[in-house]
């Protein structure tokens, strides 16, 4: 058994960097869309609430690999040229938005109604109630599960290899095809994923204890 060369290790770390970037893209894009979905689910008129709920059920019921394939193969079929990174970011953002939207919807609705009623008594309009009363409390409730879900985002980026994007998992496959050292390579890949995900898991548990979410 031979060890990996320096260029191979650099290629693997390059894939790790792309995994981090893709995770941030998915969280940013999915977070923005998920926030809109959550607001519509809670405050939108009846028809829009049903549409938002249908969107969530449709996305959550569709495998992420299908969403990535639709973005990478479907959009070019409609005349839109798209790079693997953009397709991966788009597919993951849609996937993340459905889950974060539902998480945040529950957190917004968990704010005590008495807080909203008190804000109404102070003659605050809807926007002021949302910004100054509801969201500050909902953010505290939402932070631990949101950080915990980031672990799933990091791990799900590995599916981007199916559309030709070279992230950590795909970089390991490429190196394995050249070196035929699957045990060494994939143990190293697992260690790198662990190095990314474990701190997030620990942070999520600490935030949950800090905000005492379980005893609200």
C-alpha cells in the first residue's frame, strides 16, 4: 500500500473547499427562499399558504438527486446553459428551502400569542410586530435546529458528484480510480466530513442548552 502523493492530497483538499463553498451557497440560497416560504405559510392569505405547503411537500417528497438532475439536465433542455456548480447550488437551495421553511414556520408559530397581542395593544403594525417582537424570539428558537440541519447540508453536497461537480466525495473517487486505494482514501474522506460536521453538531447542542429550547 502506497501513501497518497502531495498533489493528490491537494486535490482532495481542493474538493473539500468546494464542499464548503457549495454548503454555504445552499444555506444562503435555501435560507432566503425558506424564509419567504415560512412567512407565507404563517401570514400569507389562504391560497398562498396552500401553495407554500404544496411546495414543501413536493420538494420534501422528491429525492435530492432528482432535483440536482432537473437543474443540470432540465434547464439546458429549456435553452438555459448552466454550469455544474450553479446547478448544484440551485438544486440544493431548493431542497434546503423546503426544510428550513418548515423549521422556521414552526419556530415563528411557537412565539407565544400573548407577545403578539401585547404588540398589537401598543399599536404596532404587522411589520413592526414581525421585526421587533416575533423574529427576535423565533430566531432563538430556530438557531439550534438550523445549525443542526447544516450538518445535513454538508453531507448532501456529496450528491453533486452525480452531475459532474468535483467536491470532496467526487475528488476521492477520482483519486481512487488512479491509485486503487479505496480504504485509505474513503477513510480520509470520512474523517474530513467528520471534521466539518462534528463541530456543527456540538455547536447545535450547546445552542440548544443555552437557549433552553427543550424547556420552553
